[in-house]
C-alpha cells in the first residue's frame, strides 16, 4: 500500500489528487492530497525522500498549510495475526 500513491488516502484520512512524477512511490516524487480541516479541504503534499522496499520503510516530508512540515520515517512490520503494523518515526 505504501508503494501506490493512489492508495495513500486509505491510511492518511485524505483524498489523493495526483503524483509528480506518476507511478510507484520513489525518491523525489511529490504526492498531492487534500484533507478535511477547519470545515474545509486543505492541501497536503508528501515529498518522498527515500524508499527501501526490501526492508519495508519510507522516508518522507509532509507539507501542510501555514508552513508546517513534518519529517516521517514509516516502517511496516508483519504481525503474528497476519496484519501489518505501521510505525511513524
């Protein structure tokens, strides 16, 4: 799911708009979303810095309105029950 930008809305509570460049998640890509806040839809951009699909992690910067930026390191770990645990930072 983290490799497909069009599915980011499934775990971000946002709506996918576009990716630049298009295609699977890769370093240098920017993913454009919109998210509900303050009674309206606000833009959210995710800039992908690094990806390691073998180790199941991604580094990115989330850019929110009003100049807010949040660096994230996401890791995916399989659970004993067959699910996936997603950790931020």
